[in-house]
């Protein structure tokens, strides 16, 4: 993991700001997918304002990279803006974890295949490690964000009504369904206040996708002459 050159930062920096629970979940999910995860668990408490936890079984973060894993503009995905031409990851600017640290209390538990045990890191608002200790979790990474918007009362006030909070849960659910459609082999579990929330493909969407698939198949067979031969 390296720091992006200043020229590249100027070109790519988005001054990313976390404005919602779903934006936190999105950034963490994409980090998990970039790490090669095939299983992701998302847990929220109090609509995500008390706690957001995203756990995956990806590659994990190397110990050598841990000190800068949440420092802005440090990334292992690109070295310069020219690398964008061959980009194969969701994230690349190195802003996600650092931006989340600005609005929540963040801890990360991670372990790679080469590690004998996992390590828990507690980060400050700037993304620097303030403490660490061994943990018991297996390979992968677990990011926990507590007290979201604790230092932004105006932003938290925006979610003061039950309707807006429920809408945020629906947005998270829709986001996870979208990733489920894009990644059929990806296992996703979504829990809110210890209650499982389904992220299965909706029946109507699944039916539409099935119809489209068979339409393409039969169209190909008809054009190729195979369908005519089959019936006659």
C-alpha cells in the first residue's frame, strides 16, 4: 500500500464525505469485493447510527499496510492516474476508510492467510492506529463503525424521524440486492437489531431475468435454424 503522488491526488481526489448509513455500507462492501470476498455479513444497530459492522472472508490487510490502511490517499490499487485505464476494482482513491473515521469511531479486525492470528486495530478520527490487540476471528476483515455522526449533530438530526430511518434500511437492503444480482455467487447476510432481513432476488426481478434469458436462448435457436428443426 503506497501513498498516491500529489499530482494524482489533485486529479482524483473527490473530497469524499460520508452523508448516510448506506454510503458507509457501500464503501465497506466494495472494499470487501476488492479483497476477493465471497461471503459478507452486514450488521446494523439502531438503523446503523449506533453500529455498522461489515465482515468478509477476503484476503485481509497485511500487517505492513495496517498503519496507513485508513490514511487518505494510501492505496494498493493504483500508483498513478494512468492506471485508471486498466482499473479492475471498485475503489482506488484510498478515501473510504479515512472518510468513515471522520464521522464515526472505527475499529478493524483483519487477518491474512499468512497470519497466525487476527489483529484488532482501533483508529482515531484521522485514521491513525491508537491501539491494537490480538483477536480470534478467521481470515478476512471486519470493519466496525460506532456512533455514526457523533460529531455532526445536524446530519444526525436529518434522520430524526422514524420514516427516514426506515427509508435508510430500505436503501441498504436495495444496495445489497443490487450486489447480489451482480455477484450471484456472493453470500450476503443482512441483520438489523439482531433481525435477519432478506436480500434475496425479488420474485418479480428473478422472473423477469428468467424470461429475458429464455427469450435470448430461443431467439438464438430460431435464428440459427435449430428451433425449426426441433419442432419439425
